[in-house]
């Protein structure tokens, strides 16, 4: 009849070093899982807010209602896309509200604001990724360390017992040693899985932010030269045309 592994019995007979290794790996596992759960909730909230924000924001741009677009960006702060677009709109908000001239310098300022907000938002998304990467990479080695020391202890005990010890005398010690490697793999596998999952997720979120910000910047660029706002070059050209009566420079 086969017998299962009695974890509690192995813990009772485990040496001080093996117990220390197991405790360390338990802490690593709880740390990694807590980071993963927190990050999953954070990303889910961002995506939920983005699904509400994007259709309304796109509709406001289509209608040319920039005041509403600014209001939406300020209201949906939980959305990663809203935070990035809000950075750009924050640079041109006074001009939009006052119906003032929107220049190419203002658009460049909005682009830089987008870059800053994207860096901050990506830093928030990547927070804790190092924990999962470290746990996934080091947990098997910590378990292997416990196994190595356990086997050394088992063979040392066998040598002390002499021929009377036999294989039965060291079987429990080897089992105790190998359980730390198994535990290390159980800790590392979820950490690696979560790390790869969140890496792919963050790449997709980065694409969303980049695409949306480019759309907004393109929209603002189209406004330069329109009735909403004209660049300095356009204003100077129109002023010259009004004076000379044509748009050509006199030779």
C-alpha cells in the first residue's frame, strides 16, 4: 500500500535550517501573491474606468466639444488613458476655455505632458514587478539550498551510524531535504506566471495609452489653422495678406 507525504510529520522532524528555508519561502510566496492580487485589482479598476471614459471622450472629440472632453478627463481619474490625456489637456485647458489661439508650441507642450504622465502611469503599473521576478528566479535556488544541506545532514548521520544505519536510516532525511525543493518550485511557478501575465498586460495598456494620446495630439494639430485656433505662422500670413491684398511676398 502506498503512503502519502505527511507534511506535518516532515515539519516535525525537519532540522532548524530546513525549517528556516521553508519559512523564508512561505514569506516570499505570500509577498508575491499579495503584490499580484493588489496589481490585478488595480489594473481591473483602470480598465473598468477606461471602458466608461473612452466612448464618451471620443464622442466629445467627434462633436468638437473640447470643454466636455476636458471635463471627462478630470472626472475619470481612475482610468490610465484619462490620466495621460488629462496631462495633455491640462496644458491647453486655459486656451480651450478662453477660446484663445492654440499654437504649435502649445501642442509640443501637450506632447511633453503626455510623455510625463505615461512615465508616471507606467511606473505605477510596474510597481511590484521586481518582487515577482525575484521570487520566481530565486525560490527554486532557496529550495535547492535546503535540499543540499538536508542531504549533507542525512549522509553525515549515515556515516555516524555506520553500516547499521542503512538506507532506511537516511530515507527520512532525504525526503525532508527534497521537500524544500518541491516547495521552492510551488512558490516560483505562480510568481513567474504572474510576472509574465502582468508584463503582457502592461504592454497592452501602454499601447492603449500611446494610441489614445496620439489621437488627441492629431486632433489638436488639426485645430491649428482652423477657426478654433490658428498658429502664429497662420496669423502672421493672414495679417500680411490683409495688408498686401494677396498671399505672395512682394519681390
